[in-house]
């Protein structure tokens, strides 16, 4: 028989994390809550030695509905998904899609070359490429002597 160290606080944190996840899933999926909070797009933010790359899914939006800005190493994505106009002869029976304004901000961990930033929007997917500035890129240092 082996001894196992009991760590009650680690177990408590684990239970708290799991309860938070379950509660967030239940609340965020509630249609009543969705109308209050609007919506936000899902985003991937990747980094390598040369650049940051942000990919956002923006179904139902066009280029003109989205604004991107970079201020003090904070990349901000904002926009609005407008509701469909309800016509007089239509009755809505079930609505799950969410609408409204959104804003997402991301702190970048290295300086970016502002002159080389590029963005593409295709098939509802926005891709923003932010090349790192030369001074922030890793480089080898030669040892003398």
C-alpha cells in the first residue's frame, strides 16, 4: 500500500473550475441571456517568430461591418451583426441566432511593424497578419574571443 498526500485545496480548486465551466455553459447558451449580452465571434490568435495571426469567424458579416485597430500593442476587433428585418406577413417561431455589436481586444506580447499589417476577409473568415518588428524578432548573438 502506498501513501498518497491529501491536498484538499487543490481538489477544491478543481471542483470550483468544473462548476464554473458548467455554469458558464448553461448561462451562455440560455436564449434569455443571449439577448442581453449580444454575441461575440470565435477567434484564434497564433504567434511564431515572425508574426501574429488572428483568425475570426464572422458568419453573416461583410468587410464593411468589421473594424480592426491596433493601439499600444492592443489589437481590437469590433463590428455589428444586424438582425433581419421582420416582414408583416412573417411569424417567428424559434430564434437561436444572435445579433448585435461585439468588441474583442487582445494584448500582443511584442511590437508589430504597423506598415506591414494585412487583413483578408473571405467566406465569413477574417484573417489579420501582424508582422513583428525587426527589433522584437529573435536573433543569434556571436560570441567574441
